[in-house]
């Protein structure tokens, strides 16, 4: 929102309707000269009788009507005796209720708050107060007035009350002094103020550009931004050049601050092949923990040397299956060792092998859990194996620390999962921090089977975990390579293997499942996508567009990007209609029957599925809008049987999902896929993105583009560079044994 458009209002808090102490979100009635106005926003710890000056805008809530959405809040303590008494009687100060509030105002009048704040010992003159009572109230006053002063102080810099609350929880009554000395402390983990906002405060406070605190915060900011791009660390020389340019400082200033950060263990150094790398604390701890746990697992599960051939023969006989040599090897190693990575491309029998492993574990009386990074991936592996699977987050169970409000997992070293075996599918999507938490959540005696395909795109989060573990050659890995006869009949499968090997797939459209429609024009590509989705694929193969067909593109942007395709598809198959509920979000208009995707992890959303109830909808989950109640401001969505209810404010977490990006499609499989590669950035034309997209299709794949674009993508085998030292750590720690042979 543009600040020039903000409106300013003022008044006295008449009534607090709702208050969230953890983030400062408040709903209140504001008395504006006799007219009550409902105010919502992250206003902080305000109380009845308090005078506020607010900046924001009026919004029309479908359920509650017109409200003032406050973005900036300035507080003035009440000045009249009546307002002061109402303020104190509201319970703002523990130990002072309506009776004591009246006695205080009767004694001190309009100077009551001034006496309370500056000379609380004077309260002994008030009827009902003892010295002990005064001391109790004095301590509470330090908290109440301290938070208020902090909010007002940070409010002058445009910092939200929610950030002020986080700072108070961390530093208490010393908050303002700490901020004045080092405004960059607000960037610390748990407060997480943007670096640029801290720069604004520092400028007002006239903090010098080479101040060590500024340099330290700047380095952390650069490391954090690069972590968002997939790097768990950075080469120190690269960090130095970037920091010096970004902060306009000398090398000497940089290295002096860096050594201090190493000494204080805010940042960590790792030396690999005579090159220094610098880590943020949590990534260094995570990669070290992964290394230590995998090393311990390797030492704990010594190969018994048992022969499992007879057991595998019996499974073959029971299921009428003949396993090839690498499958038998994988099954045997899963039984004899505590750790196995099972990898391979489509059609190589990973699921068949996994089913045999699970069956034999059960025969041994072992309890096996199955997990995957996303809800779609968990459903897919569950459908393929017939065994129940959960997302990693749901398996570990998300909770919040009451004091800090920071997310944590219920299952950890002190409360591990009750399983003997954990199988994790789609491991290429799992990032470093999540894998470390997963290892914390299992017993040392728990076997671990990781299943994935390193030729797919790496995780959205930082790290290149699966590939690093495999490339370290320190852990047990079986790569399935033989494409089975039934899979060889699929041109989708054979084309995927050609792509990953750097060869061009057939473009003559002679197969019955793999087609390339050639065009270079974006508008033509868009019309072709619409026609395929709405008419050609449903008519030719009986597909239901919403449930069976998925459109995939490399990018969100442009005529051929997901945003424009979604709007056009929605108009074609789910247009506005009298009686059909619809509601406007930040990017899209959402209607009943729309296919939608959750775009961020939300651990608080309550869902119901039959008699089961739980919380959490996660990034990448796809559902269907089943009801929109505009008057109540709610949207009901079905995520694979889990029914949830969103408020209109939560719509920013949703996107239409007729078309999704290749990255968002990971972990899912669809009967039919339309892949449009026209008009995307050259940066998105690379081999493993094409391979990932192709392998999302089970039965039919139509690529819209040109043979030249496809050839360019195949030839561009650049692997997205991700800085990490995990592979080196594993080599140093886990190189005993013969796993890499």
C-alpha cells in the first residue's frame, strides 16, 4: 500500500474485542467523538481508555462490515480523570481492578498515570495499597509501560508492534537501550526485522557505516538471502567481495567483523580443499548433525552377513514377481544394513522394490513409517504401495514454543518416533534443515530408507542433500538402471531416460502417449493449451480436466506463464455464474469448483476428514473450492478429503492451480500433463527441469514448444550450483567401510 493513500484517524479505545498476545493482532472499538469504529491490525498491547492515532485504510469485511485496517499506531496515554480510571479499571496492570482504579484517580486525579509511572511508591497513600502491594504493582508497571514505550519508540521508525513484542520477549526492559546501541540487533533470529529497515533506524541514530554491528548484520543478511537461493554456506572470499560492495566497507573492516562472529559462534567457518566457507549458525549445526547421525547409524548397524535370498525368493513366489539383480541387492541391503538410498529413474522398479522391503520388514515384526515432503507426494507413495504415508511435517508433528512463538517439532531426541524403520520418498525435495529435524525425530536404532531421483530438481530450501550424500560415496546406495518391459512401452518413460542421458526424444508424434506440438508464438501456445485442456484431451481420452489434466510451465510470468493461463482456463471452464460464490484475492478471483494450490506452509489451519481432525496445510497441496460464503467471509476447500475453512484474509496463501510451475509439480504425478515451454526465460531452459516436468505424466504428455527449445534444454546440463560442505563432511567422518566401492 502506498503511504500517500493512508488515512489518519484518532480516538479512545472503548472496547477490546480480540487480542493476540503473540503477534499483537487486535480488534477493537474506537470512540471517535461519539462514533464507534471497528479497528483491526497488528496494533499491539493496547487497552480500554487509551488514546490512539492510527494510519491505515477503511476496508469492507464481508462478515463484519466496514472496518479500519491500521498499519501505523501512535499511542497517547489517557489524560482526563474519567479516561484514566477506565484505562486502569480495564486490567491493563495486574493487581489493579475497578475499585483500586477509582481510589487512585480519587487520590491523584489527572496526575495518576504520571505518579504510577515515575513515583509508584506514592501509591501507599491510596486506600487498599500496602508496601507489598506497591512492589508487586511496580514490577508489573515496568512490563506494561516498558512494552508501550518500546512500541512507541519503534513506531516512529515504522516498525510494527508485532516486531516490538518479539524484541520485548527477548530483551525485556533493556530493549530500547539495546536498540539505540545496536539497531541491527533487531535483525537477529526470532525478531527478523528486514536489514533495510534496520539501516533506516541506524541512519537516524547516526550509526557509522563501518560499525561492527552493521557489518555483522550485513554479512548475515547476505548469507540469508543466498540460503533462500539454495546455498547452505558461501565461500568466504565471495562473501567478502559481496559484503564490501554491498556495505561499502574495506576488507580489513570485513575480516575484523568476521573473526568476531566466528569467535562468538554466530557464524561458522569450514575449510574444504584449502578454501574457506562461512555458514549461518543453524545451517552449520544442521550439516554437522546430519554427518554425525549418519556416521553413528553406519557404525551402529554393522552388516550381519545374513543371507536373505530365500526370503526374497518367497516374496517373489507370493507376488508372482521376478526381481532383477539390483532390486534383489537393494532388498537384501535394506534388511542387513541400517541405511539405504534407493534411486533410479522412472520405470526402473523403485516402488516394486520398496513394496518387497516393507513386506519383509513386516514379516520380521518391524514397524515401518512412510513419509514424503509434500501432501501430494505422500498420497502418491501411499497409492503406489498400499501403505499409509504422511508428510514429514505431519509425521514429526508441528508445535509452537509458548515463550518465543517459534515453530518446533514434537518428535525429537527426547521424544522420538515409535518406529523401527522410516522410509522417505521424493528425497530430492528434502532440504538440509528439514532432514536434520527428521534425523532428530528417529531413534538411533531406527533403519532409514531414502528413495529419490537426483536427476530431478533440487529442494526449494537450501542444500542439495540427496545428491551430496550419494556423491560422498560413504553411505549405502543402490541405483536401479533397468527399465522394465511394461515401462519400455511408454514413450514418456523412454523419453525421460533419453533426456537425462542427453539425447533427443522422438518428435514424430508416432507414439500414443508422448506428443510435441510445435510453435514459437506465445499467443498460439496459450490457445493450444486451452484447447487441449478444455476439448481435445477430454474428447479423445475421456479425461476430466480438473482432476486428470495438469498444465505445467517453467515460469509464472508472461502470456505462457501460470498466472495468465490460470485466468484464461478459469474463464473457459469455470466462468462467473448467477448463484455461484466468488471472492477476490490479491491475484485471482476465486470461484466455487476452482482448483487451487496452497503456496506456503500453514501449520494452524484446522482440517477435518471423516472422523479425523488435525491442523496444517502445506506448500504445494492442491484442493478444490467447494463453498464460498461471501457474507461470512469464509471459503471452504477440499484438500484430498481434508476439509478446511479459510477466511478471505488467508486467500493470499492460495493460487489457482489449473496451471502450476515445474517446481510446484515435484512429488506429484498426473494422468495427463500439458507442458508449455514457449516464452520462458533462457535461465529456465535446462535439462533437469525438462526431465522433472516430463516425469510428472503417467499416461499422456503433450509438450508445446519447438524441437529447438527442447534440444536447448537437453544440451544445457548445468546443475544449479549450490554451495554446501556436507559431501566433504561426510567423506571425512564416514569413510570407514566399503560403501563407496
